[in-house]
């Protein structure tokens, strides 16, 4: 077998650093779990050390003479990083092989080795592979042998395997193969179209989980400072909305550099990123990663050659950070011509302080660039890229991250944040710093009007706001305590120029950002109400669904939150009264519009009461009573459950929890999602109008009813609900 790893011949032992005591316990719990289960996953933040833990699990199976598969969804740096022992420059496991598009080997030789292993079972073997390679045209025999002989499959970033070819591959394994998934983000997709790891298989279970705030508090990850700099630019003017709000269905927005004026705005926005960096990164030798935005149409005429430029924004950003391009100087040019060649090297052949990394660079040059970036105290200090290095890039000494791209995926956002949360004893890093450039999204509501109600666009639009994403990021774990103790800082910066021209002095004022961002959510909720108010036909099904979904996003953590929600509730109540009296409405609208506002108002209050009950442990009883009074309820926290039931009775078509169970339980009795299609059209529409709101009301009472809890935790029920929602 060692013929597959000639570099490792003679090195039969696998040496790993010891696990910390807390991780030893997790290690033992995982092994014990697989004594009685086949599939499971751990959910921990990026940087926690899940790959290191997996090496110990691999070693356990390897020492027992078993075949282990370490699988990633695509070729990324993590695959080779896990395969190699970088300190000794040879594979970690003597009997192992790396299968990827970059690492070619004799498939026949590997096939014979696997067959031999299957017969002898005398020594362990580890296969490190990407899914694309295993499922490739030339890998069918290897795939079949892996499925036949593998004892353990460890799947990194298992969220990438939800409901796709990876999912199918994992379900082909027989019962003897244990499957351990690892993820920092157990859900996938744009918010509103979420898929969970549990959907990979019916018996996939969470073995262990720890949140980002918990890891920071326990000093397993670095403290985090997140700084938001508002660009004052209209997002519609900076990014390409050629296909309208459908652009939000992707993971990224594309920059619009199609005119000289738009190019100026892009440069000005990029310059703001450099200004934030120059002002707030105290150590200029600190290693900084910049995530840039993709450009849909290639940019021409920039640079000395005048040719089209790939990965334009990454190259542009490196030049801005190197001081080769200045937004101030370009303001005088009606048609800016960028007076540079995009180069990573000085005339002497050394790396510049800021460099770009793109897929078009030769693999060797990419490797050299990353190796140089990892050297502390030496250039390059700033590395600019678009989509590379978001996953699988392990560099604990990374101190700062600059986000110049709007992020529409919580999964990618968590991965980006995870680049700077690793601890590093080598660099002396004290905290991870993230700087995000944020744009105004108000124009999206104005330009697209009620179109924001289509296809869950409300969530996608609001995801463009950093505060909304940060609330989602810290929705689990004790983020409030981490913020109070200064382990997590979230600020906005206000740049006010005190002079003019190049080298102007700048005063920076940092303003703490409150989580939850109730005022911000209320602002966007009011925009949705205004759009609904303008509409005067129909039954408002889409509007009610999106308003109710938005209502469930609110949280009450302090009196100010309650005051803002009370004001919003008053606004909704006013719209309800006006709708009753609006004689311009048609009969159908007059029947439904006031009810929509009424249901939404009471659901909003119910959600406020829920968060007070279940998330208000840090508040004193007098504080809770003041919040109840502010929300319009009797100020006696002992009666909070009766207040919650009052909301249900006044706002819902179902007046009791058993009524909710009856309506929602109907879905579980459907033999398939297609059964819904056989309902009479009129009854279907009536039932759907009654059922969908019940989903949101029922969600508020899952801790009060075992039946509701079982329904909402059922993967099959959840899938059927989504199918019904999608149907027109």
C-alpha cells in the first residue's frame, strides 16, 4: 500500500498534537455515538478546530486497519492542507492518497490497492478526495470500491451536500460505513430558501454544537470587532440590476462598471474601503484579506494594454490599496483611464504591499503568493480576491477582513467571518477585525415597489444590510454577554472630512450598533406597510405572508425595542382603521385588507411577548413589567402566557392551540405533496389562506404544545409545507 505514498515510506507512525481536554471529551462522545448510529454531524464555527479533531478520528480508524474517506465538495485548499503535514512536508498518513483535479495518479493502481485492502484488512488507509473527482467519468470504479470498503466517511462542509449529487452519494453507502459531517453553517441557500443538513438523510443527527459567541467567550476563538462604513452610495447605482430583483437570487451582486460615471463610483466606494483600513488598522504589517465583488461584463480600456481584464475589482482594489489609483484625482476626469498595469510585483520582482489573487494565475504563482502572504512581517500585507479563499483557507494570523461585496448567503457570510476568528500565538493577534462597506438599499423599495413581495425578496433585500446579517449570525449563543464583556464589538463609523484634497485629515466617530436592530427592521417593515397601503385589489395573500414573516424577525431585548414596536403597532392599527373606511377599495379588498393589518398587528405583539418570555432572562421582573406596559398589556409578567393567548384569539382564525394543531396537522396526513393538487380549487384557495397564517401562529407556540413541536421538527412536514407555499 505504501507505494501510493512513496514520500512517506519508512514513516509508519502518525504524529498529532494532543487534543485539549474539552475536545477529548467530544472525541470520545463522537466515537460512542457511532457505536449505535450510522450518520451524524457536528456544528461548530469556522476556526474552532473541527479539521484537527477529524484527524484524530481518522487516526483512530486508521490504527485499527480501516479505510477512511475524507471528502470535500470541491477542490479547495483545505483538501491538500489536511492531506499534508506541512511541518514535515509529507503526507500525514503513510498509507493515503490525494484525489483531486490537481493531483493526478494511476487509477488502476489505486483500484488494485483498494481491492487488496478489502481482502487483507491488515493496515489502515485514508483517501482524501473531492466529490467532483470521485463522481468524475474516470472514477466510477474507484467510487464503487469506496462505497464497498469504506469504514468511515468524514465529510467537511457537509452543508454543500444538501439535496444534490453529494447527498445522493452519501446515501449510497451501506450500513457498515459511518458518516461524520462537519459544518459551521448547517443550513444552505439564500435566506427564505433554507435547507438543513438533517435533510441529507432521515437518520442524520446533530452530535455536538457550539455557537460563535460561546467559542469567543470560552477563548476558543479570537474576540471580534465588526465595523460598518456606510458608503452613501445608492446600491442601485453601484451594482447591476439588469434582471431586477431576480439578481438577489444569486449569492452575489455584480458591480456595474459599464460607464465612466459608474466606474468612478466603484472606485470611490473602493477608496472608502482603503480609507477605513488606513484609519483603523493600526499595524500596517497586519495581514488583511479583501473580498471584492464580481463584475458581470468585462472591463476594457483600463491599464496600459487596454485589453479586457478578468477579476477586475480584485485588481482594481489592489491598485487602490497600493496608492496607484486615487478617487480624488479621478474626480476631475470625465472619462477615467486607469494609468496602471495590474501587477503583483515591484520592478525588483518583490511582492507589492497589496496583491490580487485570481483563478487565471498559474497554480504555482497562486501557491507562492499564499506562502508569501502567510509570512509574518513581510509583504504582501493585503490580499484581494473575489470568490477564492472563502472556504478552506486556514491562516490563523489573519487579522483583518475588508468586505467590498454584498453577501446574500448566510452560509458564505459565516465563512467569511470565520477567516479572522482563529487564534494565533505566532502573530500576537489580539482580535479579528472586519470592515464592511455598506450601501443604501432604500431605492430598491422605491424602484421595484410591490415586486419586493414576490418570491421571498423581502428577506433577500434586507440581507444586504450588515446589521440584519449580524443579528442572524449571533442569533444563537450568549451574544449579549459577549457584547457586554467587549468580546464582540459592532460599530458604525462616520467619516467627516476636515480638509480637502489628497492626504486630507479625517475624524472617525464610532457609534455602537444595537442588536437586535429593531429600529432598522421597523423602518423596512414600515416600507412594506406603505406598499400594502397603496394596493387596492386582491386578497393580499403575498403581502400578509411577507408581513407575518417579517413580524417573526423582531426581538425585544430592552425597553427601547418595546417602544419601537409599540410605535409600529400603532401605525399598523391606524392603517387597519383607514382600510375599514376606504371606500375606494373593491369588495374583495375591503373584506381582506383590514383583516391583514389586524392579524399582523397581533402577531407582531405575540412575537414581542415570545422573545420577552424565552430570551429575556437577563432582564429583571420590573424591567419586564415596564416592557409589557409599553406593549399595551397589563404589567404583570406572571400573566405573560394569558397575554400570548389573547394575541392568538384576537389575531388568528384559530382561537386555541388545539385549533392550530388541527389545521397544521392536516399536512402530516397528506400522503404526498401532490395530494394537495386534488383539492377543489375554491376550497384549496380558502384552505391555503387559512393554513399559511397558521404556520406563523403555530411557530410561536411550539414550546407550549408537544404536537406542534413534533410537527415543526419533522423534516417531512417541513418539506410538505414548503411545497404548498411554492404552489400558486
